């Protein structure tokens, strides 16, 4: 029911395990909370062909939104916009609005004495070269603007990889667009923890509760070693409003709790991990 | 030069941001350290068609190894092997070796008083249903065996999503296979931190050093706000042995340090972040 989205994270640092991909988790959580559904997350390196392929493959799956992170900075290996342009078969061109944003940032840094010269060197101009028809999104905490462009029914959003910049642009310019499309759709989740039962015993119980509650997704997460000591059961749903979402999850939660207790298990509610 | 690999992480919890994907980072780091190259990481939900599509798309790119994480447990939403079988156009069948592994685990748990009955219920048998021709990999810390199967030139490895189980099977059964293919190939990385320069100023310097050192990859990571206060420069290479790798990185590191100092920047070596 929820509108599908995709995320593409760009960066060699993610492919050599230098950096933990907290951006993907943060975005996925926000997307779910806003009532949309991240269907796939793809991580590729700083390579125009890899980025372009990943974007083209995502386009084939026709998500409502496609968000990229990373690769918008001034260095030569910041290649996301080049990859995006290649995928969309268009050129990169200097966007005047973006150039003004970049120019004003460096002027501000120079005024504050943080840098010596505010001049627009080629690496700085690079951050204002957007795919034809794209528009910049204001970056409140960094220099590289985000980028928005439409392709058929897909809204594409390119955000920086630096987490503080990615989050600031998302909150400032992206969240409201997503909410507009999601409407009143609401995501609701809760978790319970069971002890005294083992995962393989609870499998048929989950199946039964999900059969009786077709819009609630229940997933077991073994927490202790050997899938036997402690199990978290996570309930989630996306519904047309929060009342319906809560009611649905509560019903499934009560039913599963009773079934687990019948098997001799103990239940306690827990706060969902972040 | 390094043999290409792909990782597919399966789990709705990753797509709603409930779980931070530490598995992908851990695997990517180990793969790089072993001298291979993770080219792409794909995250999909607990859905047979999504898993199967992701596997088929990876097969098209012909990596030497494909590792999946997640979806091997006893519950109905553990669907990785079903997705794998669909992608490979083969059936799931009870593997006797895997069944023995599962049976012995539950017998052990029953002997230790951790569970009441060691019987092989359908959810337990499920963990021993592998794609035709596949073999199980011993799971030292959990019940679900890992799975290995060959497809053309691609070795496919399915590992559990529980991090302790994933790591134990990787270290026990997978690392040696990867090392055999990587041979003496060695990955080497180091980082320096610069202050007193800004990222856009250093862009042409990196480009020059990478031109002079074609096998060394250098990436700048702005650490402070606004890409201007602190920048980490990360150097990495994969070479035929560790002597060559270190020498290459050192040469590039010295050259870039000198160029940054000429611009008035200050340099200090830092330990790579994990």
C-alpha cells in the first residue's frame, strides 16, 4: 500500500567497510515513519558506470522516489551527478541557482575568516553542475547543494554523504515532499521480548497470527546465542491513519502474546532498538 | 585487479531502519582485508521475488563470490534459500548433511536442558532444505547452517543474519575459500588528517597525486561541519603483496602531505576508523 522508494548509497568507503552506513538506516527509518516504503537499498562505489547502472536499474522498478546519498562534493571522485546524468541521458550544466548557493557559502566562510579566498575555483563550480532540468536543494550546514529532478513518475533526490548535511537537507527540503505523497499513511511498530520459548517453536505461532492479521508484519529476532534464550518479536504496519495502525498492531500483539504464554513462554514489551 | 564480489543483505528490518546493517560493513572490511573487492551491496526485504531478482541481477554482473546474509532461520519469513533456488531455477530439497547438523544441535540443546524436545518439527527441518546441489556450512554458534553452492564461475554463500552466527561461519568456512582465490593479494589502507585547508582546495592536489600513483585510491572525508575545519584523507590499495601495497601508499601519502603543507595545511597521521 505504501508508496515504494529506493535508496542508492554511493561511496568506496562503504564497500571497503571503512564507514558504517548509518545514512541508509537513518533514511530508511524516516521513510517508514513518513508512511512510505523503502523497497531496496543499493550501495555502489565512486564510479560513474556503477552509479549510472544502479540508477537505471532502479528506474526500471519504477519507485515513486529515488534518493541517493554521497558523491556531491568538490573532489574528482564525487561522481553521483555525473552518474545520474548518464543514467538520464542528459548533460551536466551549471545551474545558476546552485552556483549562487555555492558562491554565498564561500563568501560567508571568507567573511567569517574561515577561508582566505571566496573565489569560485573549478572544484567549487563543480558542485553547481547539475543534470539538465534539475534544481538545487539548499544545504543549511555544508557547501554542496542537494539536487532534485523528475524522471517520468519518479522524483529523484541526491543528498550529500556527510550525515549532518544529508539529514539537514532531508529535513529541510525532502521530508515535506514525501509526506505530501504519503498523505495520512502512518507506520507503527512495537516489539515484545519472549523468554522460555525457542524460535523454531514460535514459527507456526507467527504464521497463524499473520494469517489472522494480514496487514501486520511480524518478524522474530533471536537475541541470545543459539536462537533459544531470548527472542524479540517486532510488529509493524503501515495504515491509512495512526488509529488504524495502532489497533492492528495491538490485536496481533495480544494474540501472539497469548499463544506464546500457552507454550510456557514469558512476554515483556520492549522499546524498539534504534 | 582484485577479484570482484557482491553482498546481498536480506531483511525487512534493514528496510525500515530498525536494524543498523553492521553485517555489511563487517563483511566488506573482511573482504577488502582478504584482498578481494566488494563491488556492490544490495539490501532487499523478506520476499522471494525480491531476493531472486537481486540474485539474478548479481549473477549478470558475474562476481567471483556472492554472499547473502539473513533469512536462513526457521520462521516462514526466512526466505533466502527459496529466493536463491528460484534465481537458480532449481528446487529446495532436504540435505541429509544439513539435517544431521540441525538434528545434532537440537539434541545438544535438549541434553543441556535448554529445550524440552529435540524433535525435528517442520520449522527445524526447513533449515535443512537447501537448493539442489548446495552444501551446508557448519554453524558453530547457532542452528541454521550456512549454505554454499556453485553457479558457473560464481561461488554463492548464504550466511545467517544474526551477526555472531554470520561471523562464526565466515571465519570457520568462508575466509579460507576467499583467501585461496585472492592468493597473496593484499589490501593496505591508512589515513591522515589535515587542518588549515578546505576540501575544495585539496581537490586538485588529490587528483595530481592519484595521477602520479595510479594504483592508490585517495578519498577525502570532511570531518568538521561545512567541509572546512578537518579533513581525513584515506589512502588504499590492493597489491600483489603487502610490501608493494605499503610502499605504494607511503609514496602517495608523502606526496599529498607535502602538497597540503605547501598550501599552509597541517598534517597528522590517524588510525583508520572502524
